[in-house]
C-alpha cells in the first residue's frame, strides 16, 4: 500500500515543507532532524463479495525535533499535526477507492522526546479482476490400437 504512505508523505511535505525529512526506513547513520518517520502499526484486510476489500491501517508518525529535549517544539508540533490531518487524505486513483479518505482516532503522545501521532485509515477498494474463462475446451486425439 505504498499509495497510502505516499498520501501521508505528501500531506507532511505540503504542510511542513522540504526542511523536514520524511523516512520510511530506519536509517540511523544518515538520520537528520527535524524529521518524520512513518510506520504501520497494524494492517487488516477483509475481502467481501463482488470484488470489494476493506482496508484498516493504523499508523504511527513519529516526529523527531530539531533540538533534542525541546518539549516546546514537540507541543507546538502536536497542534500542527492535528491541523494537518483534520482534513481527509486524497488517494491515488490506482487504489480504486474513494477520492478522499478520512483520518480516524487521532491520538498524540510524547515518549522519550519523540512525538507519536497515531491514527487510523479505514476504507474500501475495488479489487475486481479481469474476467477470464475458467473452463476451456480440451481437445485431444487418442489413438487406440485394437487386435484384430
């Protein structure tokens, strides 16, 4: 579901700009703050009849402040993150889902001088596949020898 992560990354970039790095993988040696780190906490998929699939994805977007132990920066970022994700996330049309997906269950906490912004996305996608013939005709010539 890289399209969903792209939507989150785009929202962060559009809100905070290029001065904030956005990471998907832990790269401790090249890590520069201020930075966001996007993680998937839980990912549930439920398939339904008629080619519909429900996706429920829980995220934790971690914010690492520019200055270590800067509580003021973290508290200020709490308000900024809330505002950034108050509106629905626009999704790529390749997901075959609604144009904008609402952000649910927003929670924030500061742990070890890192802001954790937790939220849930819950949406349906259309996974209808191209129709294929399930039964094909099989023609085979079998030569049968008889004595006589």
